[in-house]
C-alpha cells in the first residue's frame, strides 16, 4: 500500500481524497496556489507545498510544478481528483516516468476516452450501442454534408477533444450545417486545442444516464449502478440521483453487463463513468466515458456503501476488486444537489467572502465541502461551494430529506443555487420522475411572494 | 423553576471561551522572562504563543502570534487541523524593510553551488549584479539557475543547501547598492 500520496487538486475533492488517504493510514501532501493559502485541503493535509500563483495554468495545471512537488515530498502516488490534470494522458505518463503511481486509468485508456470520436468507435466495436453518427472525425465541409445526409437531420456536431458538455452545436436544417460546422471547429480549436469535430444524430429531449464502473489491474471490471443526471443547465449537471427513475431492472441488468464486458475487452482499470443518452423509446446510446472519479460519485457511495475513492487507491496499489470492494447491495435512493456560488436565477458567478455557513445534518445527509465561515471563494476556479447529498429508503424519502436539508443550509455573504434546488424539488414533474435534459429550461419561473 | 448555574463573567472579554486579559498576561509573562514560545491547555482550549524571532534566521521585529485551537473540532472539520510541514521553512523570516527578497519561482531542491565539490555561487556579504546566478533549484532532474533581478549585497540566505523549496519561498535577501566598478 502507498506510504504517501499527493493530492493534485483543490477544494472539496481534495478534502475527499485526503479523507480516503487518512482512513487507509496513508500520509498526505497537498499542493496549493497562492489563492488557496488558507484553504482547508492545505490545513488538513500532513504536508503542503505552494506550487504557483492563482492562475490554474501556472499552478494546478502546471505539470512540472506538480511533479516537482511530488518528488520533493517523496510521494508514492498522486491522486488527480476530477478536472485539472485528471484526464491528461501526458500527465499520467510523466507520473509513470517519474516512478510515481497515477491513481486512475492507464495513459492509453485516458487517451482513448479523451478522444471522444475514437471512444465512440471503440466502445461501439466493443459491443455498446452508439448513436448513429460519423465514422470518426468530419474533416471538411464535403464530409460534413455527406455525414449529415447519411445520419439524417437533426444532428449534433461535437468537438472530438471536448467533453463536459462544451463544444457542441445543433443543426436542424441544411442551411445551418456549414456555418455550424465551421463555428464548431473554430470553437473547438479555441477551447480544446484541436478543431476536430464529429457528428451524431440528435436525440431530442434525452435523459442522461451514466454507469459508475471500477476496474482493477488484474482484468476485472464491475459496475456500481447508474446515476441519472438529466437536470442540467447548458450541459453542466446541477442535480444527480441514483437509481434512475427511468430505468427498469431488466435494462439496468442488460446495459450494466454490456458496459462491464466492453471495458474488460479494452482493458480498463480504476474508476470511470460510462455516459448514455436515453431516447423517448427507452433506448440507451453510449455518448462518452469519463476516465476519472466524478463530482457526483457520492450519490453512488450512499446507495452502495462502496467508498469509491478508497477503492481507487486500493486498486491502484494492486489490490483485486474482490478484496477492495467485496460484495455490495444497492439500497434506497440518493440525490445530490451541487451548490454553486452563483445567482440562482441568472447564474452569474458570485465569488467573495462567506459570512455565515451553517451545514445541515441528520439521518441520510452528507455534505462534501471545503467552504467554511469566513472563507473566501476565489474567482479563479470553479464555483462549486458544496455538494449536498440526501439518502432515503426510497426516492420520496430522499426528496423529503433533501428539502429539509436545503432549508437548513444557510450560506450568507455569497449567492448560491440553493433556492434553485428548492424549486426543482418542488416541481411536480421532477417529483414524478418525468424529466429530460431540457427540464431546467422549462422550470416554472420564480413567483413573486 | 430551577435557576441555571451561570459562571460570572465579571467584566472579562472573551472570544470563543478564550479570556483576552489572560492572553495579555501571558504575553507580559513571556517578555518578562525572555520566553520565545509558550503553550498551555485548559478547559478544552489550547493556547500557543510564539514569537516570530523564535524560528527565523535573523529576526528584526519579534511579533507575538496567538493561536487558539479549540479541542472540540468545528463540525466541518473531520479532526483538529493537523500541523503541516512545508518543505523547509518553519516560519516566515522576519525581513528588514530595506531587503529585496529573491523568491523561488518553482518547487524543487535548493543548492548553493553548481556541484557538490564546487564553491557556493554566493555567500553572505557577496556583491551581485543583475542577472548573476545565485543558486540552483533542481526540479525533475533539471538544474534551474536562479538569477538575481537586481544589483546589491547578499545580506541573507534563508534556505540551507539541499533543502526543498516551494513556489514563492524567500531564498535571498539583497540590499541594493551601486554597481561594481
């Protein structure tokens, strides 16, 4: 087992990884930018090293600084968290070359899943249902016209190196096609460094359903059930739950098995999430895979009682899945609300000093946060303040507990999306489990009291 | 109706159960007896008072820093904050106001000389020009030469040879002087 791990991240996920390390008796090293000097992950780690100024590119994304810190602190392994360097295959390779274990999938797997068009083709070949689409990237305007004709409008143009919902364009008419194609390429180049795009049939009003997987270094892969993440704003997830109200046991069983078989075939290890879109007929189509631990992993942890981060560390250290995970059962229902430092109506970011921070508790409530009273939410990083998770014996109880918890979560000094989550949970369609990724657009506007 | 048993505060001001008058008394006590560091724990409160000069290389202005650590952790914390050891420094050096600090631009290991057998690039009292190499910081097997960004005299060297340094850590204190003839 590792002696010492460096956490190459910040905020709540850094704290999460620190907890897992401490539970396993592993000593910890935090890295931080100058803007995070007073952050909790710095204070709770056994050692902490400042690696740069506030800007991510000069600190958390600065590979030489991160590796240098790992060497200076003499760590055995690095956990990259999510975001930042977690899906950077080059970083994973540099770790290996420096004789530091990267806690995550292999560089080859990260690379495969990072090239979204390639992942689509490989997962299709490995047996997963995929959305009808272009065979790889669409290199030029003629290819775009041919692909659109074959697939049939409406289509979605997506950045090959994109992900997280960015770099996507919808095309409904022939006239829109080439302008959208060219703009998408320009945006993709800007955002991801590559203009490559691919094309898929547009699934109207889909539901976003994803399977949590875990593989060890001995060829075993399991899945830990699915999550539904259809409540999104501009493709950014706001609320997630498990199990999905839209999946019946037979479909869950069938897709789960296909996912595990496909990942065993390609030789996947460590944590990952396989994302699908479900159309109105109930068909599931693979869209992409995230080769890392995800923000919403607590939802699965609450339902299965499996500690995903500890398991990541254990399989990275060479343990077999049957020892690292053992047997487990899905029990009850869990919901997570992402509480962001944003205006709940306009979504304008609201960084600043938190003056009051009262966290709810009680049965079935979990809060993952690095915020505290008097903390300053810096403007340089994402706006996530806290993840509030509620678990209950069934969906109704989870919803009831979440409503109470939201009402008891007091954050002052900054604006948060708590009021928005309260509106979502009060919505009859949400309560009935009837929604898709367009839900938020149609949420009833705020009524004046 | 039962009366609640209340402790008589008696005019003392408090922050989170810490009696400030008591802290002032402790500070005078420390000055009187020439103490650099003082720590005590009582009634679930731990107080540690430490002069900046207690841990710096050449302290100019000693400042008493009071840390109050409640024994019962705040709900957001999973345990009382563990003290962390950054690579080499125990505390910020107290710096005289006329010294210009050369800070580390990278994380790595600090070396005063180009090789183990060679003489140090500079020592205390060395006069340096802008652009002159002061030290090497090794990061990922690469030797990075750190140059002075001003001319002057090396007054302080804050890091020992072979110790790790982090981003922004003070390495040298340089006092501005005219150019060498």
